[in-house]
């Protein structure tokens, strides 16, 4: 057994040194924080990370010259795949989670005596995520693309990828966690999970509910591709503000392509007692907004536009370039793929987007693309919709909700309670 001690400015650099000098089969024996310099007791010294690592002599070729540590700029972009021991260390927690969920399903069946309906959507989503985690592990093992993270961080990294999050973003979050956690905390699974959750929340751009400058009415237009739920989202918001908050509201529609959609909005407006205007041009929109100057909130519906149709996009742009005080909210389906979401945002961005609204969360099982899309576009999220009911199935997008969707944080506590009872 060949044992060696390494010192570095942070954990990431120390692990790179271990990898470069001892190879992919090295095992971390211990880590600790040390200080050097700054007087006899080192009180004012600089902090370093000390890592003790070992490798089996048989795994090291004595005839091969030992490579010297290189700078970050010289480090290879891809590293060697962990050995079977490392893979087992990563997969074991997943297996335990599967067993825990099996126990939960059995308890539910016993409690309900197999009587439907039993809401298993959360468990179904968890199984989907875990399946993706295993697929990612196998794929990365085959591609030799496994990054060098501490064993406790690997399940979190795999979960972020399985949630559909962009790989660069997932790696950045985990690297940040590895560099910012104290060595003693890095070995604790609960501390690692909580730290990753805090980093996800801190990185989540969320604008909160609809807003306007003090003393000004809220004027919000909702744009997006066809079939994402713009009209239903407006109906939910209108009911919330007009019936729930008792605020003076009005509806305007630019959707003259679909007669059924116009009639749907008219009928809804009549039921809750709101005026609705149908406009065809930017000038008519300006006149309609002037008529509703006494309102506290005006919600504008638009026709679904194909982001690839330049003529339709140009036509839509004229409404907002001539009425620049309108907040433009892009409505997207959470079931869409990450590349499709990024392409849609890029093509609607010239409208001057204020926020992103994600619909159909109840139809999706992965939520990493929501955060990836918002961060890539540098546009905050404002609302999520979770079903067809009006006005119940809509909520303000918050960092806490995003981290729970991606990491399923609320189930951590459920697992802890099940373990305590067991």
C-alpha cells in the first residue's frame, strides 16, 4: 500500500493532485483543514486542505514515471472513470432509496387496503429520477466522463443530471459545494444534501408575483407557442386578482386567430364580471389600455405563435415596441425538452421578456430544465401551473419550490421519519 499526503488550497485541487499522482484507483483515507504561516501558532496563517490518500502497490506501475501536478489550465477536460469500488459507493445509496420506496408502497397498500385511489405521483416521479441516475452512471462509465468528486457528492451530482439539468450547471453547483464545504462536513451525507439544496436555491432566479411601479397599474401580456396554456393561465390570474384580492381588473385579447379562444375568454370574463376588449393593432391596444387606466391590473392574451415563423413574430413584436410599459411574460410547457425551451426563449427574447411562466408541472417528471432555461436566458421565473382547475392550480415560483422539484427535498424528511420508525 502506497500512502501519501497532499496539501492544496482547496479540496478540488487536492483531489486533482491525488488523481494525477496516484491514479484513478487511489482511495482517500482522511481530510482535514490546516493553517500555515502567520506566527508560531498559525493563527493568522493561510488555510490549506490536507488529504491523505493511498493506492495498492499492485495498481501502480513502478516503471512508469510519476506525473507532476499540473495547473488547472493544463488539467485534462475529461478524467478516468472510477473503479468498481467507487461505483458501488455511489450506487449503494440509490439501492437503499429504492428499498425505502418499496416499503412506503407496501405501507400505503396496507393502510388503504388496496382501495383506490392512491396518489403515487410523487413516488412515480422518484422512480423516474432514480432510473435516470442509474442510466447516467452507466453512460458516464462507458464514456469515461465521470468528474472527480467526493463520494458523498456523487449521488447529488447524478440526481441533478437525472432531473434534466444542464451538465455544465450541475457540475458547477457540485464543484462549488466541494470547494465551500469544510472537510468534516464533506463526509456527512445530510450536510452535503443541505448544502447542495442551498446552492440551488441561491442560484434560482425568481421574480415573484406580477408587479408594477408604485402608483402604476399592472399591465401584463402573456406570449408563447401554441398549446402551452396561455389563456388558462390568464384565467387563473384574473380570478385570483379580481375575486381573491378584490382588485379592479380587465382583460384584453390579441388572439383573433382562434374564435373559440376569444369566446372562451369572453365567457369567463362575463362569469367573474370583468370587461374584455378585442384588439387587432398596436394602436387599438394603446386605446384599450387608455380606457382601462382606472384598473389596477390588465391581463393581455395573445395568439400562440410559432417561434420559427418570422412574419408572426414580427407582427407580435409591433404590439410591444409601441407599448413599452407592458410586462411580457413567456409561457412555456414544463414537458418540453431543454433544447426546445432554450430555442423558444431565444426567439421570443426580442420582445423584451419580463419573466418565464412554466405550465403543466403535473404532467412532467423532470424539472431541471426549468432552472437551466431561466439561468441560460438570465430571465427570472414568476409562476408555475399544476393543473386545469381555475383558479387553484397556479402558484408563485419560488427558489424553495424549485429546489424541492429538482431534489425532492420534502421527501428527505419523510425518509428520515420512516427510518426512525423502523
